[in-house]
C-alpha cells in the first residue's frame, strides 16, 4: 500500500495532502526566486562597479572592490538584515574554508527554507504538535547545512595539509637558488595544486597590491585555519624581525609538519575500531525503526500520533545526541 493511501486511511484528507504539497512547492518557488533575484542583483551591481571603476582612479576602484567583498548578500534589503545578526564574520570565514563562494545570504536562505519544508512536512503528514514540528525544523534547517559546510571545510583542509610540506620544500629550494621569499611564494602558487596553489596565489596578489608579507600571510590564516600554516606564518614573521637562515628553518618546519601528519594517521588507524563501533551502534536505532515501519506501519506511527510517544521520541533523540557527542570526544585527539 502506498504512503498516500495509508495517510488517507489514517485520517489525512486529500485537501490536507494538497495543502502540504502546495506549501512545499511554494517554498521551493521562494528558493528559485531568491536565487534568480540574487543573480540579477549581482549582475547589475557588477555592471555598475565596472562602469564606475572605468571612470575612477585606482584608489576609488579599490574602495569599490572592498565594499563589494564585505557585502553579505547581493540583495540590499537582505544585506541590511544580515548585518544585524551577531558573529557574521566567523560565518563568512567558515564558508570561505569550503573553497566555494557561498554568500551568507544564500546560506541563511537555504537554512530557512529547509527548516520550513521540514516543519510543514511533519505537520501535514504526521500531525505532530507544532512545538515538535518547529523544533525539528530548526534542528534540520540549522544542523544539516552546518554539517555540510563543516564537511567541505575539513575535506579542503585535509587536502591542504597533504600538499603543504611540498609547498614549503619548493620555497626552500627557491631560497637556496637565490630567489626572494615573495618570488618563491609566487612559484608555489603556480606549481602546486589547489587548494595550496590558490591560497598562495592570493597571498602573492595581496603582496602585489601593497600588503606586507606578514599581513598577507595572516590575512589568509582565517580561510585556512590550520596550525601548520600558523607555524609557517610565525616562522616568517620572526625571521623578518631577527634574521637568520630562513631556508634551514623552513626545512625543519617541513619535517615537523610531516611528522605531525604521520602521528595523525597513526591515531586514525588506532581509533578506527572505535569509530566503526560508533557508526554501527549509532545507525542501529534508525535501521530498526525503518524495518519495523515497513513490517508494521500502524504500530510505529503510535509514537507520532500519541503525545506520550512524541515525548519519548524527543527524549530518545536527546540521549542519542549526548551519546554521539561522548563517543566523538573519546575518539578525537588533538596533536
């Protein structure tokens, strides 16, 4: 029996199903309209900035570029609303670590629409209390994009960590051959694959635009957010102040970074059994839920149609989240 037939038999009218479908369609339409409006606004603003930059001098063009980069959204009204929220700078840095150009307005719009869809779906299909629907919508709307952005950021950082020792070795060879540090950084941006290459190209461009080497390196630190890269910045900063053999210092730093990576891989291997156990134990409740749902639909839906069942589900999810947090802390080691 299909899900629609079961919902009709359980008391859900056809009008309610059509209303739920219409709500989901409207939410998706709002997402499409938001993306289209953001694209149009961005193109119009880019054309205006291009016309203004062609008539202005270099200083005014730089000012316009800085203003454009500090905008949270391409929609002016939405940009003003986002500026009222706290810690937008940290969110901007977190989105920048993914390697994709994700505007804060688009990210918050996706969170809001995703939460609204989950809330409307639970309300119309399962007739849960509005408080439970809203809580689930907030958790999914804020949690799922946060997890996805975190996954993309960690994946990019891991790629950076794997290539970073090669970049330092290339800088060392450049210094030993007589190149200055700025030219060696430029060579790294051209020769090493992304994400190391793109970050060093941005550093080289910042130096060309007038920033000092130290300022250019520390401006890239929030995007990378890696202890190894901060070690690299501190090494260059101290060398510029005190002098010394920079090639030898960077060579030692490269060896330290490689040993840290080897230690992380050993810890990952030793904790793989605990991680596998955590994955299996964590997935069992959901697997059993869907198995029982397919075998006896009415028996499982009592949890969602009875208020006591809803409270039990919420309490179980809370304990589940606490257990996952404890297991993550147990298998996570900082080096």
